[in-house]
C-alpha cells in the first residue's frame, strides 16, 4: 500500500468498526425491545449500521488490495485489530443505557458525517452523504427518548440520568486524534475532530435541558481504541459474532 | 457464447420488469435504484444504488438482474454505487401512485431536510384522511415508518422522505 492508501485504510477501518460493533449491540435488542415498535426501531438502526460498515469495509479491502472481502475484514480480525471507540462496545444495559449511548454517538456522528461529506476522497464523501441522511433519524430517535425518559416519571428520570453519567467518560475518546487524522486532514480527506467537540457538547446540553436532565460532570475520560486497546466487552462480542467463521472457516449459506 | 448484441435501451427495457422485492408493486427503475447500464466487451455492467445503506433487498435485486439477463444470454456485472446518494425524489409519480394503491403512503414532496415537521400531514392510503398520526419512525423496513389513521382506524406504512 502507498502511504496515503495506508492512512485511508486505517481511517476506513475505524469508521467501519464503529458502525459494525454498535450494530451488533443494537441487534442484541432483537426480540428484547420494551415494545414492538422499539424492537423494530432498534433493529432498523442496527441494519443501517451494518450497511454503513459494509461500505467502509469494502473500501478498506479495496485500499489494501489483497483481494479480501468485507466479510474477511468483519469476521477475521482479533480484538487488538479493532479500532472502534469504546462507547460502541458498551453493553446495552437497560433501555435508558442504550438511549444514552445512542444519544452521545448519533449526535457525534451527525456532526462528523456532515464534515466528512466534503472530503476530497470521493468514496468517503459519497458514503458520508448517504450516512448523514440515516444518522438524522438515529439522532431524532435518541433525542425523543432522552426527553421522554428524562421528563417522564421519577424512575425513568433517575435511570436516564444514571445512564448519561456512567457513559460520559467514554465520550472524550470520540474526539481523540492521532497521526492518521492529522496527515489525512492536511490532504483534506479527514475531519478535524477538535472542531466538532463544542458543537457536540452544545447539542447534548440542549437536549438534556429539554429533558430536565443535568450535564454529567467531567471527571476522567477513558481512552485506548485508537491503539486497539479495548474494554473486556469487545472480546465477548467477537466471541459471539465470529464463532461461525472461526469454527467453520469459509462456511457458506 | 458469443456476446449477444443488445443495445443499452433493450437492456433497460428488460430491467424495467424487475420489481423491488419489498414493494413488489413498483420496479427498481421506478423507485430510482436502477441508475445506469454500460455495454461492455462481454455483456454489460448494471449500476444500481441502494435506497438505504443496509437495504437487505440489494442482494436479491442483484441476483434478479443477473438471472433475468442470463435468460437472454447477456452476461451482467452488477455494480453498487453510493453516489449520487439515493433520494425519494428519484421515485417517479407513477410509482408513488402505485404505492398508494398497494397500501403504502408515498413520500410527500421532496427529500425533506426536516424529518420531524413533514411527517404530520400524511394521507391515509386507505381512506384519504389526513387525520393520521405517527406510531413509530421505523417500520417493517428501513425505508418505512408506522402510522395509524384516526378516521378509518387502519394502521398503515409511510414511505419516509429521504
Ligand atoms: Zn384511513
């Protein structure tokens, strides 16, 4: 791979991994949703994310040029070779925990893909434009529920606030940048994540205000995913997700 | 097999029979998924674009295209593109009317920037009443939302603006 392709490969993998791992989490809600409509909604979101992961993995495989398919990338890597943000792998918990995760992530993705659609890389730009439309629905879904639960009963308010507080320490990492970011940014390919942070924070504060919820306090931010270091949860996800390919390599339907 | 000499128009004509497996009332051409056909040395390349990135119908559509053209001795490659990004603006008016008759409320006007406002005046495909309300933004497929009609009391699906 040329240097630029290597960088784009890393970037594409990171974006694919975020979508792929979160998709797996949301799919775990299938048949466990609190109501039928929500069961459908959460799995619809998961489906959007699978499609997005497929697009970014396909592009990563193309850049790598070793004839791999998107499935090879999805199913044949180990934990340390995944670069999704830690928040994506956090367990579903109760419904409020899932909604808090959705809120933090979808608002971030909204601002992120809004920028990436201006990328000088045509594939990133096209995938971002497509994704942006879908993310708007994800964001509206998460905000609606945050408001409904926050401004709901005493119990739902308490659970929503607890969920927001507990996940807050995983949000700092969304904005972390490394060499891949800075070098691609210089070429107009990637997004300046530091620019997104104030917009993201303001948006979250606005939603929380409407939901009568408090903004969680900044204490300590978790980190690791840019180096492929994860929480214990990712290994369990992969064990479940990759079982079939590992046990029966090249299995076909 | 000698590559059959089919023109681009003839291939389009053939492909216009293929329906969207999730809404069999409309074809992939009418819904805007069929983007282009390029004649190649060995046959042709069909360019399609997904409605939603995760649209599970794409695999079936690709297989349907290949099978149909194969029947006519045309070797087809199917290429999936994301640019231009599909929008509900690509759905023809004829297709929107077919959707309504099929029981799905078609997208109102153009691809809406504001998803929350535009969803209020959706007409019931059964009785035509505008007294309807959204049950969930997500329906049986990614492209549809769940609604109910407060007049005829029927639930229905709405093809979301996108
Ligand atoms: Zn009605």
